C-alpha cells in the first residue's frame, strides 16, 4: 500500500527542489542563500548541484511544473514572494496534480488497483484565503518595486505621503486591504518605503479604494499622487476621471462620485481626485485591477 503523499515526498518534492535550487543558482544565489530560500541544508543543495538527487522525468517535463519553478524562482530572487507565498504556490500545484492529473497517474502506477476505482483527492482548496492574501501582498510588492525603481517618482509623492494598496476580492473594511505601514515619503529625491506590506494599515488610501468599489468601479489596486491639473490631464488621456468633494466624508464622497459617473464598460482603470479644501491637501488616486497595474500606470507618467 502506497499513499499519494509518498509519491509527493519521494518523487515530486526532490525533483522540484532540485529544479528550484538550479534556478536560484542561475540567478546568482550562493549555495547558502539557496539553502535559506528553500529551507533546506547546504549539504542538500550541494547534492542537488552535483546531480546526486534523481529527478523524475515526467515531472521535469510538465510545463506547469516548469512554469511554477520559474515563477517561484523569480519571486524569491526579487523579493516579491516570501517563503510562505512560495510554499502556498507549490502546495496548490501539488493538490491540482493530485486530482486526476500527473501525481494521480504516478500514484496509480504505484498502486495499480486504484486505476479500477473511482477515487478523488480533493485535499486543498486552490482558491484558499491564504493564497489570495499572499497574492495580494505579492502584487503590492511588485507595485512598490515598479515605483521606487522609477526615476522621478518621488516628485509625485504628496505632502501627506503616498501608498500602494490592493484589496481582497470580497473586501469590506480596511482590514481587507494590504498596503505599506505608514506611507512612502520623499527623502532627498528618493521614495522611501517604511516597511513590508501588511493588511489593515492604510486608512486613507484603503478608504478611497473601498469607496470606489462601493460606487461600482471594478478595481482592487490603488496608488495616490500629488495633485496637479497637468497630471490629471495626462491620466485622462487614457483613463476615465472622477472628481469628488474634499469637504464631504471621503468614503461617502468617492462612492457617490463614482456611482454618478458614466464610466465606460471596458475601462481598465479609474482616476479619482479632489482639489483640496481647508486643511485638506488635494490628491489624485489611480485605481486599477491590481496594485501592480496602478503602479505601471503611474510609472507611465514619468
């Protein structure tokens, strides 16, 4: 009797770890860094590098496995993926391959009697809440990297600071929105990021994002910018714009303004802005399907 978990442990994991170790080494990681990234010993990395660990040919040849290795390797190398996010991505593929797919086939080969039985292995939900949260955090990190690597972005940061945010699909409160704790600020012409993205740390940008969704905008990502009429005009060339009243409560004002706007059905982004009030700095908000998308739109201004 052989369990499918044994196929995963004996065939899939050694193959994928070996492929990931090779990928990270090709990206310039040292043996020690590979060990830290994958949570394995340096001696194990040495065995992978020397080819002392056998790879299963069918697993290596599977395009989904190869794509996973490339995505996880790139994410770990860039910092977009944490070890937890990488683990979740690998686990999800394992569960998908267990359900009437590659790993199920390998299991049936190890246990021929299973081929005659109607067996399903619905172990994990690939649309789990953990996976979605990690993907949102990854998107925010990508957006941050896009902007902080862009020359001139610091000049677009308002006096109150900027932020990059993205919410969960069913977001209802600021706790469902990931952003930078504190805000991005301009320090001698460079945008400084105070910390890693978290959920529930952006009252300001999160409120605007949630309000726009309440008003009917199909958006999940946001970046706020210093207000300038020329910036609004530049964004308006490609995206619908909506002005809201800075003297009203923000959530109410944004939701009403978006709901009352005649937005194109195929709009891939939305620009909301207010021109200021007593004690309120004028600001622009670029809203898009993801935080990374919003950041790319902002970078296009530079």
